[in-house]
């Protein structure tokens, strides 16, 4: 029974990876556009909005907090995926992560290439004291003996450093500075030969539901069961990410359809990512400081002119209102005088009538 369960779990690992991997153009089948390189080393803090030239939120959204970027699922049908717009050709990826807790929920940090080489960190939401490592080559998910399981305490409440070291000779997974797994490259091995990841990869960060009714049954078992959304929200938090590209160049291209690292061509020059790292988007105050004295004077003069126009317009408005008030006051004064005269005439007329009706006559 245990053997059957393990087989199901391993099969689920494969189907999970297959479900989450994709490529817009596979260089094993045809000639594809070159991949933009990172070509340097850099560390990104995720407690601020990321540069969309370098990082692309392709599915869902994230929330920026003082702790980092939160990738949260609250209802059925949601998923999140952040991926780099750059590629690395061998290198190091360090991520400081708090996994999402909840059965059926998967947090992941993945390296993936256009021909579907893949290197994984995966956290299964029902187990907050373990992380899984895995790798695949050329989209081959038919062998189930590549997964590793590693203890890590309080993975959902504490940030831990999960590091991948990757070159043409070996793959290493590190947790908080401790080496937990090594996979060597070997041309004679079915598992570690062509299936060894060796082509330029993007960095992909995701929080997604594996425990869905439409998923393969083995995947649901691996994920710990169906997601119970009454226990939402399910939040994965990424504090920061450091990426080192072992090559320096502008872009990477495939020299043939073999998918071997020897076939990859490196175009010299500065990458788009490197240019943006060296010249990050400027704040409004920085843009203002960059303006020359003449521009400052022009802006101030324009502002002064605009202020003068507003002041003049306000003065004219007040003057018109004052004149209008005077006219209305004058009209009111004239009306009052007219009313008083009419009242006086009425009173005089009334007194005269009363005098005549009284029969009084003066003595002569």
C-alpha cells in the first residue's frame, strides 16, 4: 500500500510540474527569438513596487507590505505568477520566503527555460515543516525519482533563505546556508544526462491551487487534498530575491536544436536589465533635480504667471461681486424710500378722511 501511495505522489509531482510549465517557443522544435540576459548580479527587495521592465506579473497580483510582496489566494479560480523578464545561463538564485499554509495550496520558486529545463523549490501547503526540491529536463516528466524532501521549521511563519546553485557540472539546493542536496551532471545517466537542466532560465515565483476538482487525482493527493476556501486567505510572502548570472552579455540564443549548454550563444553587450539596474526609474524629485536652471526658472515663471492670472481673475470676480452688491443695496434703498413714501401718503390720506368724518369744523 505504501509503495502505491509513493508512486501516486511521485506521479503527482510529475503531473504538477507538467501543468505548471509552458513555453511560447520551444528551441528544440524551431528557431526562436533570443532570450534577454541578466548578465550581472543583483538583489531585489520586494517591499516596494517592482520595476515592470525587469519583473512581470503574468497572473494575478501581489500586495506590497513592509515584510515584502504577498501573493494571496482568497477564492476559487485565483492563481499568481511573477516571472523575470531576464534569463540566466547558470547562476545562483536566493529567495527569502514564507510559504502559504493550506491544504491543496502550492508555493514555488522555479527556474525554467524555453525548452522546459526546470529547477524547483516547492512548498506543499499542508506541511509547514518541509520543502521539496525537484528538477526536469526538456519537459520530460515521465521519471519519478528526481524529487527531494527537506525539513525546515516554521516555513509558514518565518523567512528562510532557499538557494539554488546551478552550473554545467552540478545542481545544489541550500537552506539557510546549509547544503541539503547535490545533483551532479553525468552524460551516462538516464536521469542526469540530457535531462539535466542546462539552458538559459527565467525566475518564476508562484502561489497556486493544486487541489482543484479538475486536477489529476494524483496531484490532489500530493497537494494534501482539495483547497478549502473557507480557510482563506492563503498567502505566500517573498521578502527579497538575489540573482547572479554566471555569464555576462546582452542575450542568449540557441545555436541548434540539441538543447545542450554548449550550443548556447552569448551576445556581448549590456542587457536591458543591467541598464535598468544601473539607471533605475527616477522619482519626481529626482526628475526635478535633473532639470537645468533655465528649466527651473521657466517652471517658476510659468507658475508665477499662472498664480498672477488666478489672482487677477479672483480680483475681478470680487470687484464684480462688490459692484453687484452696491447696486443691489442701492436698489434696496430706493425701494425702501418708495415704500416709506407710500406708507406716509396712506397715513396722511387716512387722517384726512377721519378728520372730515368727525364733523369737526374750525371756529371762524
